[in-house]
C-alpha cells in the first residue's frame, strides 16, 4: 500500500487551507480515494504537487 495523508495533513504540508485541498481534489490536481470511509490523499499525488512549484494557489 502506498502512503496516504489526511486532508488536514495535506493542507499543513502544502501550506494551504483544507478547503483548498478539497478544491484541488475536485479539479484533479490532487488524487484522493476513500479508505475506511475517510477521504485520503495519495502520497504519490502529494509528492508530484510538491515537485511542481506554483501548481496550487490558495
């Protein structure tokens, strides 16, 4: 299983609000899936966004 991060963790790592994380998921910038009823962001998606400066704006 690849690493996953909660919405809160993802927001903290990226320095954006949780609502901005949900918006990025809706827009397809971040990839998320449901695990045990929770929405989590895939680690590979988070790493990709971190390596591309300027992709997200809050």
